[in-house]
């Protein structure tokens, strides 16, 4: 269905129809497979956010939010304070996206970061339980997946960072569910949200990129909250001239695919890819190929040159990243990290690692070669790492499906290890274990238990130790005055 003829057969108002279909769905309408998939994605997103909260950009964002001293309704994870739902969603989405480690939708976008922080922020503020969080996230994920499927853009064809335009519609739907908006008001929230789109690819590799997900999380939530107060927008924003579709997807938009909402849920079929490396998804192919080749390398000093044969993905060809953060988006850097260190994790993307002598030397030996016969679609692409040694011998390895890819069974033990590692960046072992237990039975949590989970995620290990120290000091203080001096 082309955007110049926006209405599918029998549907004259697609915005109203999609809003009505979304509003008819509650937790009871989700099948077991959908609930399981959504819970896994939520747990992954929360864990990644806790790890990300230890990075510089989220700390700056959280400090900015804290200074606003706004109504303390929703928790900012890892920073020990609460703020308004919109500001908490913003800060937590920044933390969730900064590592580029959260799940990847199909077609590719970051659907988890704009949605999960919104659902938790509103649930905490509005006393909702785990079932409503699961339902809100299921609908928010699905909205993003359906919009992107309907647009079906070729990789690199969109002039904006995808979450900045897709994510806000998912966050608005998640918020609308928790605010119990009816179909008319949900359509209105989408109208407000559509005017909040933004995000430039030029900022990939900088701190700004993580705010794209933060901005749309807050914007979609605010769109729903403004709607609840009576704020109005164009009621048919999808099909309107100069509206959402004609502005952002002028090449075409298949409304029939949008209106197949939940049949089945895209998070189940084809599913979302679970990331096991904290970097841009196409680089996972280079990382996996390099890790497979590493046993044949032995001493990296033996390497004369490395060729990485890839599809024509221009934004991952970064031979000399400006810092560790930009290294997440570089075929060359991620392959070098895998070859040098035998693994790629959080510490692979620090400035200290980027500019170490061995990394600088190996990057000079690596080239990217485009093979236009290889599809750019990450569902069907491949990457080959070809290594030539100083003695002239060669070794090559090809990756077609990195760990956690779409449609492949997830190694549950490997995923649980990821969750523990990520949560453990900010939480001690006891809090990590308790948080995992609660996330695993999320749909059973009462509103009070959701608040307990938020309290668990609130404080970091350092803050917890300080709090414990203060409690112990208070217990040592005698009843009539100062604490006894210890000799």
C-alpha cells in the first residue's frame, strides 16, 4: 500500500483503526509465548540499563534530571532518587541505550529502550502491577515493529536514526495502556507523539545517540499524559497530508501490515535478537568471525594484515574511531578487540583501550572491503575476516549468524550470565539475585512488589555500602548523645 493511497481496503481512518485495535488488547489477550518473550526483553533491557547507568553520559543526564527537583514519583535506576515519570523514563532510557547492548528488533530498531522505562515509570507512579507492565511493553514493542514492517525501508535509506521516529509511537502506546486511554484518546496521543520525532545519524558514536531513545521515551509518555489532560492533536496523524507517514515514509507504507497488529506479535515471530556484545548489531558478525579465527592467530604480533569483507554498510566503516564509544560502531575496531583480547565486553570500549599501543598498531593493518553481492539485511548478511600472517599464510572465518540472532534458540545460561554481569555493575550479589527473581515472575508482581523492585534498582553498590555504614553507625550511637569513641 503506497503512502499516496493511504487507506487499505475497507479502512478509511487507519489511525483510528490501529488505536481501536490496540485498546482492545489487555494482558489476558497475550498468549504464553508472547508473555515469555516480553518478559525476557524487559529483563534484558533493565539489566543493560543498570550496566549503562555506570557510564558517563547517563551520569550527566541523571545529574541534570536531579537538579530539577521534580515530584518524586518514579525511580531513576542506579542513582538513588526519584523524579517525574517523564524524566525517569528519559534518564533510564539513556542508560538502557548508551551501551548499544539492548535487544534488536526485526526490521532493525531499538524498541526496548523507548518502551520499558516508560512502563516502569508509570507503573510506579500510578500503582500498577507487573501484568500491566508486561501488557504495556508488548503493545509498545508491537507498535514499533508494525510501523517499521509497514514502511519496510532499505538499510541506510532513512535520513534519521530509526528509534527517534519509530520509538515515540511505541512509548506513546505503552503509556496510553497504563493511563487507560480509550481509542480516541490513544489516537490523539499518537498525534502528539508524531510531532516529537527526531534523531540525526551524524551523532552516532557520540553521547547524543543514547538521548535519542531517552527523548522518545519521555516524549511518548508526555504525549499520553497531555492527552489525558485534554490536550489535542490531529486525530488522523498516520494518513493526514504532511502527517506521520507522508513525512517520514514517503516511499511507501503498507497499512495492512500495520493493522495486523499482534497477529502474531513481532517479538515472538520473527523475535528480537539478544545482543551478547555491547556494540552496533552488524559488528557482531565481525566480532564472531574474529573470535572464531583467534585460536589460529595465537600471538597477534604475527598478523601482517586483516581484511573484513562486509556488505555495504557505510556507517560501520570507521577505521580510526575517535574514542572507545565510537568503536562500538566500527567493523575494524570491534574485530581488532576480538582478535587482541579474545572477547568483547564493556571494557572494550573505553578510551584507554582504544588508544593502547596494540590496538593502534592493529587498526593500521585492518581494511574493510565491500562485497555488493552480500545483502545488507542483518537477517541474511554475513561477514568474513581474512587474516594474512607475516609468513604469508592465511586464515579466514565467516559469520552468518552471531549468538542470539533472530529465530535461533537463546542459550538461557548464557543470557542469564549476561543479566547477572549487567546488573552486577551497579548491584551487589544479593540485590542482583533478588532483582532477577522478581523480573522472572514479573507478571505476578503486585503494585507494591513493583515498587520493591524499583527500590532494588535505585541504589548502586557504593550507595548501598554508604547507607549500610550509616545504619551501623546509628546502631552504635548510645541513647543520650554521641557515639562512643572506638579505641
